[in-house]
C-alpha cells in the first residue's frame, strides 16, 4: 500500500489527540517542511522566482493532522523555518492526502480551492504569485515513501 492510499484510508484522528497536536510547537514540523522544500523545490526555482518569493512567511496547516508549520525563503537564500514572532503573509490549509496529490500534480488546486478543500488566507497577491510559481515549476513527482527513508532530508 502506498503512502497516499494509507493517508486516505486512515480513520480520522481522535479529537483529543488533534487538540494535543495542535498545542505542540510549530518549529519541528516547520524544519521538516523547510528541508523537504529545500531538497525538492529550491533547485527548480530560478533566481527571479526565488527573489519574488523571498522574505514572506507562509504557514502551512495539515488540517486532518492538526499540524502547522511556518517557512520562508530566508535572506541568505533557501527555505528555512520562519522566525518566531513574524506573522504569516499567507496561510494555506488542506488535508494531508490533498497536499500529496497537489505536489504530485494529481489534483487541480483551483478545484480544491473552490470546493474549500484548500483554504488560502492572507495576502491575495502573494498567494497568486506563489500559486503561479508552483504551477510553472510543475509537479514534484514526489515518492511519498522516500520521505520515510533515512537521510532523505539530509542536505545533498
């Protein structure tokens, strides 16, 4: 069974566990997301895309798992955990399986947005810039099982 099927077939997280996870600090999942984006997305962004996206904090919430993370493209270059105390310019919320299908190019972000399965809040202009950049880059062809392999997120 692949990871995507597993995510779809998992029973909902119990509400008590969701409340507990929601209280956890956002920095640890942010580090994992920043490292993954650095490995998978950064090499595919050209210099102008990197510059346009730089400096803004983006919060990504995995709603069914109650996980939040905040990342940005740091002034020195590259994805990093967002600094504490800086408010996100854009907040994005979806279920884990929807994110995975988006990353793989198996789902249309516009359809998910209009069905409210993908919620985007904040600076509309920046959100459109982010969406258009990701559309231009194309699917990441992510092998979700690779995320579980030791050393996947290590710097290459």
